[in-house]
C-alpha cells in the first residue's frame, strides 16, 4: 500500500495535470496496484476513466510505460491529449513518415509513455530498440484488451504473442515489469483468455465494474425489407434533430452505399472505414468531434477510444455478431452521463423478405470455418519448433494460423519470435464463436429487460436478479422494480 505522502503526491498530480479534484472508484485502487508492481485486469465501462489509471502512474515511475493500442486514431487521440498536458508521450505506427518514426525511436529514453500497435511492437527493428540497456521499461499496458479475443484469432494474430513480451524483456532488464490490461467489455470467458494469453501473475488484481449505464436507452426494431431498413434509419436520424451520433455497418461497401443514399436525402454525412487513406480518416474524425459532421456511417474501425462526450445516439444499421462488440459500440454515446439512445435494426425472424442479416452471419461463420481449416493444414506441416519470421515466408497464411494454434494451446511461444509445437489430439475445428453469436441473437430477441440480459451475460448474476431499467423497449411501460448503480 502507498503511504500518506505518496497518496498526497498523486492527488497533487491529478489536480495539476488533469484538473480533477478526486478520483472515481476504482481509479485510485488501480493506480495503487501499478505503483506497487502488481499485475492488474480492469473491466470498466466506456467513459469510466481507464486511461488515467495507467497514464498517471507512468509519471510517477522512472522509465517508459508501453501502451499497446489497436487503432491509429485511438493512439493519436490519446497522445495528442497527453502532449497538450506537457506529458512526454509518443507513438509509433505503420502509417507514420519514416522521419517521424526515427525521431521517436531515437528519443525513447526521454518518453514517459509510448503508444504502439501489437504488430509494430513485435517487429525486429522496434524490438531491438526496446532491448537497449539504457532504456528502462516499467509497465506494459494492454489497452482495449478485448481485442485479444475478438481479433487475435481472426485477423490480428500478434495479440496472441503479447504474453511473452515481459519474460523476453526481463532477460535484458533488471527492474520488474508490470502488465495491466484494460477494456470496457469482457465476459468470464474473455477474462480467462486475457489472463492466460498475457500470463498475468497469480497474485494479479482484478477490477470488474458492471456495464449498466442508466443514461443509455436500448432499443431493437424489426424491419421487414431492405427498403424498410433505410426508411427506419432516415426516420430515426430526423428524430435526433442534428444531435451527434454514429451509424454502424459491417462492411466498407455498406458504409459507402448508405452514406451515398443519405446524402441523396439531403443529409450531411460521410462513410468511414479502414480502406480510406489515413489523412482523410483523421479529417473525418475531426469533423465529427467538432460537430461539422453530425453523424458518420462507419465500420468498427471508428470510435474506439475517441472521446466525444456529447454523442447522443448510436444506430446499428447492421448489428455485430458478438455482444461484447455491441456493448463497446453503444458505449460511445452518452459519455457525459446525459440521456442517450442506442437503436439496433434487425431483419424479421425468417429472413425471407430481407436476408442480408442471415447472409452476413453465414459469411462470418464460413470465414471462421475457413480459418480453422487453414490452421489445421498449417499444424500438420509445421516444424516442431521455429521462428515466425521464417514460417510466414515459407507457409502461406501461417501467421493467423499460428495465432489460432496458440489459442488452442497447440503451440507455445518461447519468446516473441520463436514457438514450440505441442503434441495434442485437440480438434482444431473446435475454433468457433457459435455460443457467442447465439448470445447476441438471444439478446436481440429477448423479452426481458435488455440491460438485465447484458448483466446476466457478463456474469453480474446478483445485480441482474429482478432488475428492470425502466427505459429500454422491453420494460419502458413497466415500473422499475430496482435500479442499480455501476459502482
């Protein structure tokens, strides 16, 4: 535990740098863990102040805190805010100019926080710089840690290797390195995967704050045709009276088509997805943040960690396949704790009149099956041990396959580049998210309070019992039997 002098120092920094008089629970407790070199897992709703929990300790400790972050926009947003506070922070990403990257790398010893994507962190040039004896590394922070599960075995396999970083660094560093993982959403299975993948110490501390947001009204609307989906979207937007919002779709093409159609209806909007050049994406983000664009048609590439407190609504033109992803996306509205609404549009149950949702879900399932089949092929020809840099040159699509195999405990990483194959009879075809996709479908069709369903799904069983939010489309006509706080 921290002595009183240290506690007072922390309060002074909080007030002088961030302008807050006091912490919100459990910020002070999480900061204590990091300063006491204790591994930590934090599940805290969007807007709960997660970033402060690892940024403030970075200022009080000698050396560098590495923050692994999934999106360039998220990194740029946080680094810009830190630099405005006169905090020495930098970022490295693949879209950077070589001169900018070189400048950051040459000044690592001068930084307090370094933001980097997992793919960039696990490249030989960056790794060699981190091993320099004069560079002290104190914390490894995994921001948006749910990506380990949602993306690690689908298209960003570097997430599955993050757990070996600490041991690899300890071979070159004398000081103890702490790992802390932060996310807004993680059910029990996701928590277990994060803990296992990151190899958190047995004495790690866990903070789990229930996801209920009393200011966020949840609604689901059935649309019977593709045309009806567009009409419902237009009507909903008009009802928002130019308030700030986001519309989520599941493909780049869908974002372009819907944005085009809405512009034809005389609405000011644009499409946003990973295929748009970096400078244009940054411009769109800025236009939305400043209110020049009232809303954006976006894929999941938009919104994570971008802090716009007055976003008043989220419309899911297409729903995500997974409930944690849904919760992440609706969490981008109402961050100022004022009323906000999240509406999801779904096809009628048979899918005969509008089969777009069924087709998209089937595509998702087929992609997982295809990836599992490829992983099985790779496992059969994979050498008993080897270096990932050599393997991906020799075997097509092997990098993602290695991530799947690691998740199934069929290979073990010896360090960040070298693996050891395990002998196992485990069925690779077991790679599936069928239970999670079923959970999302049950949420969309549930007759109970929607927040009650979410609380149960994320293992808040006690809080969910007899719970009614009184605002969602399933219980808005009923009197609330019990209201809970997310503290």
